[in-house]
C-alpha cells in the first residue's frame, strides 16, 4: 500500500517468506499462521499434561515463545522448540531476556523448521510435546512423531486432533471461554495423547 510507511528495516517477513529459507522442509506443505496463546490457555494445557519441573517440554512452531516461557517460569521445566519465522524467534528471545537468569537457562529456542528439531538428539529428551498446528501439518507430522517419540511421552495438540493418534490413550479438554485477547475468541479444545 503506497501510503503506508514501512518500519525501519522493511516489512517483517511472513511464514511463507521464512519457509523459503528452509525449502527442503517447507516445500509445498501448508503453512501454519502464528496465533498467539494467552497465559490462561498455557496454564490449562500445563495442568492437562501434568507438567512438572522434571519434564522437558518441546513446542513445535513456538511462535513468540509464550507457551514455553510461561511453562518454564511457572513450573520450572526445561523448554525447547523450533520456529521457522525468524521475526517470531527474535520476539521470543527478547521476551526471554526480560526473565530471571534461572528461567532463561531453562529455555532453548531454535530458528528453523520443526522437521529438523524432531530429528535432533535434544528432541529425544522431550517428555511433553506441544503443538498448535493446522490439520494438514499435523497429518504430515504423524509418521515422524510415531517413530521419534518414546513410550510415556505426552503429546498435546491445541484446537485440532492429531490424525491417526486414536490408538494412543487420549484425553480431551473442552473449549472454554477466554479472558485473554484470544484470536478465536475462546481457548478451543485441547487433546492429550500418551504413548
């Protein structure tokens, strides 16, 4: 739009532009938009999954880092994750810089596709995996999750069920009103799967 002045450094890139940097993973798959989660959403997911200080929580597509930052700050667990959008990674790192050093040391944000993260040794340590992804991406993630997660690992999906995970022990959390400024106007359902 010609009458809108761009911010210093130009317009921020969207997920589609960032995915071009990681073409070997993104290819023609559906892209997930960034949808912020509120603290009340994070709190109910942590309760659903029974996250403790002994857990390593992995967020695939962590966005601005809110979920992992809140989890580490309130529960004391370790948090790891991957995000393809470099602008969101910078936002997460800036938010982390404002935290107590003890909480900072619990977080590890990685810029890049989560397809790389799930193949890493760090991912193998995860005891809780959190995803807030669109169904098309969840479907493509299923084979990797099936082969890469160990028995007892808890997988939580926000808003959408994970296809082909019906055979795993499953617990659903109904949608609820949201006191945060939520994109969808509610918290949406959450689904917990245990291998």
